[in-house]
């Protein structure tokens, strides 16, 4: 499946549980790579989404309200300071799409975090 910028997907994140065993847990993430560019590998650039919402929102974070379009089930925090590249095979499925106006705000924050104009 081809994912595009603005898609909200579920990614299988590896983690180690209390007993020391490796597990995978599905987590929502936002696709932020330019899908119009031909790539050598099937890697996808993502930024994290968490339902752990603090009282104060930092400059590189955006609050996301759940709706039918984005597919989120809970109020969530888009963490634009948590960027990762993962093999496409770690993506389980697409659950939704972020609104264009929020994508534009996210792009500005990502550029700022990377000191790009």
C-alpha cells in the first residue's frame, strides 16, 4: 500500500516489557514524507502521536481532537519533535487523514524544529 503525507497510520513499535521480553504495540503516527519523490527503499518518515496529553502543550506539539476523518479514538498529541523513519512493513494500516490546515501548521513546526526556512 502506498501511504501519503497526512495519512494517520498504525505502526508496530517494538518495546521491552517488564519481564525483559520484546513486544510490538500498535501506535498511531502521522506520515510526513513527500510521497511524490521516487525513493530507493520502502521506508516511511513519520512523527509520533500519543494519547498521553499533558496540561501544557509545547511549541513542537499539536493537539488533535478525534473525528471520523482522522480516525483517532481519543484526544491526542502530535509530537513533531519525535520523527522516525520506519520500513513500510511496520505499518499495519491507515486509520485516517489529517486535515490540510493542520498539516500546514505541522510542516511549519517541523521546519522550525530542524532550523529550516
